[in-house]
């Protein structure tokens, strides 16, 4: 009886998926407080427009920064992906 080990390609895909899930979770943890703050500012009629603009600007900049960090992480991770077009 021949015992087969894990398929190296499947293992690589699993590792990539785990890294991407981790990166996505980190992005969400970073943006969650800013998104909540922005949502609260939208619902608060007492907030001055200037302050609302500051909160919105902080959210936009943080989202932009987080997206670029995530994209860089994605590029690095997928750069280690096996060549799936060989199938």
C-alpha cells in the first residue's frame, strides 16, 4: 500500500489562503474603529460640519492606506503561489 503525503500544490494554496485571511482580518481590525467613528458622526446632528469633515477625511485616508498595504501583501503572497496555469 502506497501512502501519499499532502499534495504540495494544495498545501501551498492553503498557506496562501491563510495568509490572505490574516491580512484581511488585520485590515478589518485597523479600519473597524474608524468606520464606527465615521458612522456615528453621520448620525450625530450636533456635530459641526468641520468636525464631520475631519472624521471623514481620517476614514478615507486610513482606508486608502490600508488598501495599499493589503495590496502589497497580496502581491507578495501571490508571488509565492504555485503556477496554477500548468494544469
